[in-house]
C-alpha cells in the first residue's frame, strides 16, 4: 500500500486534533470539534492537499473507546483506511518525550504511522451484535463493581461494630443491593437473548463454553476482545494479551529473575481466566491432577495456576478451530 499522507488524530471527548505527515514534515495541522460536522469540515480541508488520493492515505489514532465512535463510523462509511493503535504502543515508540499537548500528540501519532508503516493493521468494525454485547458486558461489570463496593464492607465490619448498628446498616442498604442484583440479572438475560438470536454467536459460545472452567462471562470477554477470534487468531498471542504468558527477565550477571507475566495486559481477561483456572482445579479431572502433580514436584502454586490458565486459552482456540465441542478423550489422528 503506497501511502502519501499519514494523518494522526488525537482524540478527546469534545475535540479532535489533526496532523498530516508526508514522510518529511508536517504539512497540515488543524483542530475541530469531535462531531460529524467537525469531521466533515476537516475532510474538506484535507481534500485540498496536493495530489490528494483517498486510497493513498492512512488515518492513525489511539484506541479511546467511546470517544472515537464518531470518527471511526464516519471514516469507515467513506471507505477510508483506518489504523487503530494502543496508546501505550505509540507512547513507548516515541522515545524520551518532553511536554505534552493535543497538538504535539497528533504530530507524534502521524510520525508513528510513518515510522511503523510496515506494521500497519487496518481496522475493521465488529458486527453490530458484538458492539451491543460489549456495551451490555461493560454495564454488567459496573453493576458488579458497585454491588461489591457496597456489600463487601458490610460483611467485613460485621464482627467489629455493634450488632444493632450492623442490622441498621444492612437494612439501609438492602433495597440498593436488591436493585443492583435485579439490574444485573436483567442484563444477564439481555446477553443470553442476544446470543440466542444470533446463530453465529450462539455456535461460537457453545464451543467456547464447552471447555471446563470457561463460563459465559469469560466467553463474552474473549469474543469482545478478539472480535469473534478474528483479530487475535493465535492462542499464544491471546495468552500474551491476557497477561498469562511468562517472559524472561535477565541481563548480564546482575539481573536474574524467574520468568514472570507482563503487567501490560487486558486485566479483565486475566481475572476471568484466573477464576476459571481456580474452578477447574477444584473439581475432579485432568486439570486438578495436573495441578496436584506439579505442586507435588515443587512448583510454585501461582506458576502452576498460570499454566492452567494457558491451557484453558489453548483449549478455547482448539475447539473453535476444529468446530467441535471440547472432548476430554479427544486424541490427535496421526497420518
């Protein structure tokens, strides 16, 4: 893909900062509102650049969630190439940086796109049903967090406060906790309905949840994070993304540490696979036998649990790749 203009866009809630890099210098810098009208105005300005060709440009921006919805939707409908990149990836690639403004950030994003153009990954939007699933899942997580923030202190303080006061506190929070639980169950039903009404999604969920230790919540997060396993197609990449892949940490003779997982990960996925691993080793089966054997050999419990998390990820990808539900008696056929 022959790129003439690398367009970096720094996105904020109400504004967009644009910078156009031609491989040598910034040829255009502008500012607009984060709205359809503001985007249209800037696009008319971009079309005035010398030799403008919509097939020879790339729009690069950071993944800011909801704030880039207008821009992504508008550019995709015009069939303009979009590169969505992680903010930390762009920041680390910029080296030592002094000062920060939205204008400078837009320039850095444009220059990043030029420097790493050989690693370009064009963005494709998820299906509408996946977008709905993502919003429902996010709302469900927020309800659970609020419920725990309210319920956990009540439980913890039970043995430290007067029983009469404790009863009063429980009574005061009872209605709120019940309402939060009711709303969570309503979202669970909406998620189940969404899955049931989409044949493709229903089949994918039936495969993923057939793996022991992997429930609907984990399957939902996997589907959202990978866009139905299209953007992350390799289980090793998924293990890295979920923060369960161990990496070495050593340098020369002075720095020697045991292999450990990276903190740059999707924490929600890591947490769900951790809960799945704990669930899997508590019930009779292959994974519990594996855990007990490795711990008996002297391995640390956390490293073995991490290995179980990896096994769950590889099993999820295996059943989806084969298109068959998990079978603990499955054996590879040798040609």
